[in-house]
C-alpha cells in the first residue's frame, strides 16, 4: 500500500527530511520525502497498518529537537513502486503554509568544530548544521531551500556538497552549509582600509581591547560593540546613539562570567543557552561595574555568544587576557531600525571599524528580550530573533485571513491564517520615517513570504495612530475593525491561554485611547456572557501637553500634585524653570492644553519624580524602572487607594493619600517607592475581591506595560493566588504594546461586544 503523508509545522530547516530518510531506512521502508510549501511530503510503501503506525510513532517520538509537528495527515493513494527511500527536490504547491524556522543559536557540535585546530572549519564564522544557524534572517521565499535564501549565491565546494548529500552527516541538507573554501567571509573596513578573513577579527578584537567602539554584523543586523566596563567607551556609544541613560544589552563570554556579576538561576541559565539565546534581564549583584551600561537600574540585559562569529571574537579576546562583557546594542541611531546592509553601515558609521560579511540579511531581526518571574515563567519583553516567524496557535480556526496593525510603540503586527497567528519581528516606535518604512517593507515581505491575502484589517481605536494610518494608505484591505487598546491587551493574554469568557481583565499601561476621548491606562474590565465592560479605573487626572508629558515626566508630577503647589516647587527646585511650572499650573487650573488620563504609567512617572528627582525620561518607563532600585525588601507599608462607586463604576482614588506622600518626603523619603508599589498591588487585589463577590468570577488576566515591573507582577500574582484567584499574564508575547496585535486578532474572532 502506498501512503501519502503530509506533516505540517516547523519541519523545514531543522533536519526533518534527513531524519525521515534515516528513519525509513532503519525500518526498511521505501518511498520519498520532500519539502513543499505546506510542510514535508512523504510517499511510503507499507505492507500493513502496523508498519504505518510504527513509522508515525517513531516520527512523533524521535523528531529533531528544533522541529515542531502541528499535524500529520495520512491518505491512501494509487500504488507506486519505489526501489529505495529517497530525498527528492522540493516542489512548489499553491498554498504556502510551511513554516520557516526561526534563527537558531550555534549548537554544541558546531562549537566543537570551530575550536578544533584540525577541523576544516577551525575559526570559520559561518559554520552551521541542521541543528543550528541562520534561518528566517536569510530566507526570501518558501520552501526553505538554499536557492531561496541569501546562501543561494554561494556554490558549495566538493567537501560541503558531500556533507550536504550524505544522509549520515549532520549537514545533510543544511541549507546554509558553508566552509572557508566556498562560503561567506568577513572583512573589516577602517579609515578606508580593508582587511579580510581571520585578520579582520583580530583587528576588531584589538580595537575593542584598546577601548574603541566597533560595529559587528550579526545574524539579524549590526551591533555596536565595546568594552562594557570601560566608562569612556560606553560614553562614546551613548554619544553615537544619542542615548543618555538608556540601558544597553551586554554579551558575556559564558555563564561563569555572568555568575560573577549578576544573579543567575537555573531557569535563566537554561534560556540563555537555549537555541533561541535571547537577552535575559538579570539583577545586578553589585552596581559598580554596570553603572555605565545600565545606569541607576537594578537589572542588566544579558546574552551569550549565539553565532560562531561572536564565539570566535570572545575566544580571541580571552587569548588577550580580556574577560569583560561587551556592549552589544543594536546598530542604529535613535528610533531607527537596526542596520542590516554593509554599505549603509559603512557610510553611517564611517569613523568606526566595521566588521562586515557577505551573507546578506534578508529579514532584519533584533535580539529578543525577556525576564524570568518569581514563578519561574520566562516572559517576553521583545519577541524577535529566535521566535519569529514561528506562529502562535489559537484553538480556533478562522476561515478568512486577517491582518492586525498593532500599536504605535514597540510595534509588531500580525497575520492570521487558520489557527496560526504570525507576529512580525519587533519593528519599534513608528514615530520616525525610517521605522514607518520598515513597517511597510516588513508587511510586504511577510505577506509575500506566505502569500497572505488578508481581507480584514484590525486597527487600534486611536484616531491618530500611525500604524492604522500607514496600513490604511498602503495595504489595500477593504474591511476594518477597530479595537480599544487595553481590550487588545487583555485579549492578547486570552489568546495565549485559550480563555474565552468569565474573567476580570486588568490593563495597567502607559497610554491608550479610550472610548470617552480620554487617555486610559489603569483599567479593570469584566468579561461575562461575551460582553466586556469597563468596570473600574484609576482616578482621572488632567495632564498638561500632549505626548510631551511622556518625556517631560515632571508635567505628570505637577498634574497629580496640582493642588499642592508648595510641594511641587520644593521637589522641582533647581531642576525645572519656575516660570515653566507656573505656566503648567495655570493651564491645569483652567483645564486647557491637555487631556484627562487614568494611566497608571503616567501616575508611576509622577511618583518617580518624587522618588528619584529625575524630571525627564530618556526612554519609555525610565522613571518607573529607576524606582525599582529604591524598593525595600519585606517592607509591607502601603498607601491606600480609596475605592468609590460612581455611576456604576469603581473609581480608584489616590488623591486622598497625597498628603501622606508629602509627609513621607519630609521624614521617610526612602519608603515612598515601596509604599507606592505596595499600594498598586493592594488596590488590584482589593478590587478583584470586590468584583469576585459581585460577579462570581475567579479568573484574572493581567496585561500592559506596568506589569513589566517585576515587583508589581510578582506581588499581584502572589497575593491574588493567596486569595484563590487564577491569574494569567502574557509570556509568549510581550506584556507591552509588542503583544497587542495578537489581542487585536483574537478580539476580531471572538465576536464579543463592548459596553463602555
Ligand atoms: Zn550546528
Ligand atoms: Zn565548502
Ligand atoms: Fe499599551
């Protein structure tokens, strides 16, 4: 009997065909295996059902580590005759649903190859195999075959071709397979001079040791790199990127080095060394060494070498007795996308030594970032390299294709096909022309890659959102659905955990456009009987100025404390011009030139001015992040929000505890941060208890940027659990606006109604 078997999921570029080949051979089966745009296609002759069952069982149990099977479809077809089992050339079929694997960090075997002097790939920066190497970043089209990647232009040498064709070799059908004879190479350009090969790496290493800032082409883009412990070098990077305080990610040589300086548990170690190899936020053991890379914060974003090139650089650094971590921040100017093109890097950074290579980056991908919470769950802050383009599975299948625009900050958009949501890589903030172009181009690339034909577009309700504007003007999708920003946050969690109804949704966030024309961001929703209602929110306060208050956080401070002018002038003395303060106070009194907001993020900003004395913000959430360093462990004291029912809604008031804050400022200033954090945790728990009594609902969903604050997130989860609530929060997509496109999609298929 001949059987046709189609396997869907992440089954290309992960050594699946060789695995099938070897498995079939070992079971003495005859037939063929090939890649199609749907997945992997097998024809196999079996003598009975038992033999088929055994074959399928082995596929499921022994599949390659980096593969993921979604479905196995089996069909009877007309009997064919096969003499052997063979891998055959990929066929194109019309429906493109095969999944391109994400980029994979270098595997242990390839590490052994590049450090072994007798190996022909000794110190070769583009070493890879079926278990590791570039995937999405080099793929132009599916199926994932060499000719459809930027490796297509490199002709394999005899030895590489032998490996590629040998089913017993680790590099059997490894599409980016390469060696020093036939593959890509590195070179460095400095002051118009060019050096090739290993000498280029030596040169870059030399520069780093001397304290210079250099540019290094990586997997998904260029990094700006330098000695992370060298104050002057890091200052130079800050000047180049025009980032006064923004923390930079660092790369350590290995886990042992990390352990010397930062708190590292087994879960964090596992994630750092996984095939994803993201940036993990780790707590500082001592602050001294990281004061330059991550000033006044308690965490540093850390990764370890994930490409052969990184490994070779660190090996060479060590040979020179250099053991410090390197700054590895994305190679771009402020608010522009990470640079991927050699020419662009060379012209924009012509004063630096630039390490280039000729393996073209087709899809730009930034490093992913996340943190491990107290319940040992790894939660993403940025979902990009190593994750994209793997889809997130819904438990519903949709028969039309949908596009979701995402938000304007930390943008990531999404396509829905069937039950798969394909989130784009991290695009960034859409307020620059460069990122708007990046958004447009990435839309076109991903649409082409999978041949998406969306008929519905989901937008944020904000009338001035650039994401909706760019999508409406360029993407030619007729039908539009609008979703409120914080509802999208809640639905992003629901999508992850397959929740549908009966829950309390809490969205504590920076800003989002509300249905009443105000800016929301401290919201409680009740979802019951497929109706979602805004049931409670933080007390509104009037904020002067539009988006300028996000940067000039002292304006939020003045807004919150507007009735207490003496205090305002005391806190801002010598920091903000008095006339400016008076001007703001004047418009606050008249309620002009501003807007009402219930944003928890803005309230955090206001309190951070009181706690840290810093009056402006260099990057999003800087104030709140700095407040975390002022937390006192085990201090249980708290301010107390009053909860008042007004027009059927619970209003969470903080104005009644502001005098206590002023008192603390005088006598117990060091306690303010902890008391404020605790008050947020407590009011969430109190409100959930009230709502459970009223609506008999036990499930709580948390989302929004505020929950990236680990003290708040851990505190809320812990305390709600004590009261028996079941708590859900994002982990597969970011808690911040990087996750809302998933929520937008899920909202559109749930068909719920919103009662404002
Ligand atoms: Zn490998
Ligand atoms: Zn070769
Ligand atoms: Fe948001």
